[in-house]
C-alpha cells in the first residue's frame, strides 16, 4: 500500500508539473526578453467629444484685457491626465487531480504488488478581479479657429503619461483688431476633442490730455510744418497707434484723436458736417495728400506720412460708408 501511494503521488506530480510547463510556454516570463511597451494612439476617436474623466483642465475659457497698442495676447492652459480603463485580471488558475482510479497488477515485483493509475480527471479553479488602470493620453492636434492664433507645443503626438500634469501656450496676434475678440481652439486627443475659448478685450486708445500750453505749442508746430505730428513725441499719438490697422480701428487710432476730440481745435474740421460733396475719391485724396497751408498732414508714405496705400483705401471706404455726403453733388453738365 505504501508503494501504491508513492506511485499515485508521483503521477499527480508529473501531471501538475506538465501543467506548469504548458502555462510557462504560453506566458513567457523571461525578464531579459521583456521590453517596454510603446504606446500607440488610437486616432479613431479624435473627432468625438472628449468624455469627462480624461483630462482635468485649469479652465476651458480664459479672458484677457490688453491695451490698444498691444501686439499680442498670451494664454496658458494647464491640464492633468486622469484617464483610466477598467480591466478584468486573473488572480489564480489552479488545476487539481480528481477521481483517481488505481488497479493492482497480479504479478509480483520485488515481492510487492504494484498498483497502476488507470484513470483520473482534472478540475480547474479560476479567480478574477475587476481593476481600474491609469492609461496615457495622446494630444494629436491643437487647431485654432483662425490663423491669428498659434499654439506652443512639443512634437506631436504628445504622449501624456498617466497622472502627470502638462501645459501649453496660445498666442493671439492683435494687429488691426479692436474691441472684444473671441477665438476658439480645438484640442484633439486619442480619447476625443475638447474646445477651449479665448476672450480678449482690447481697450480703446488712450488720448493724452494736453495742457493749454502744450496744445498751443503743438498748434504752432503744425502751422509751421503740418508733417510735424509724425515726428518726435507727437508720433506716440499720431503714428504708433495706427500701425497694422485698417478701416474703423485705424480711424479710431489716428483720426479721431483730432477730429473727434472734445477739445478739437477750431481750425480742425468736423468731418460729420463738411460743406462740400464727399465720396471715396474725396476722402482718399485728403487722407493721402492733406491740405497745404492747413493743419491737415499728408498721411501717404509717398508724401512723408505713415500710412500704406491699402490703409488709406480702407480709411476712405470707412468714411464714405459711415459719413454720407451732407451736400448733394453738382448736376452733371
């Protein structure tokens, strides 16, 4: 009986050892052969709305207030990767022998009867558990709503490791813009896209308040040389604010300072009450070449002024559209 038990246990050990070898063949555990997995983004979801619980943003809308002469507005968006997936993992996988049947050989071997296992079966017990696993997120593209907005990014795709923080900058070019500006930016990831909103309030130009003595001195300079307003300290008010602007923003920056001022000099005409017929050509000529023996300077670069031809054309079009002629044109001959 002792030898019988020994033989049965030996067979069971061989079967279990074989099971372990089969498991080992199917699941290599050689650390030397293992390599770090490379994260490959799935781009099929980049046009889907980004679900909650993927990226935690510091804000989705940011506001900025800038001076009228500001060239750019700058924003920084920060976020944290909080993305996870739910997985089912194997905890145990145990195989046991059951229903062992043994028979006894009728022959003697070393004066002992030998029992042989002639039949057995196995039973497998599997235990699993559901776990939550942090996962990377890939930034695939950052797409602003217009060309005036640019993003400062690392090379794409930008892989954000689980649980880590990151940030990127956005810059809006404000050349030629006034008032409230609203821009959108779509951030596309391998989990979906999120829209960010930028709001920029551009303050109106600050018109410096001159003392009576300063105004009198400026008038004397302009009488002597009507182009003097584009030189020295005067250029701060009459040149710099109009750089890169067109139409109404340009008018507000370089024309309204004189023609719409509450302290408008008596020799500066009220553009809303001109006593001669006006049209696009009228405005364009006056803006480009001014008027000799007056305070009206020539704004065209060909006459020593600061404005390009396209800027003058935009000004003439704006004035013709917003200040209709107060006098009917003479009848055709």
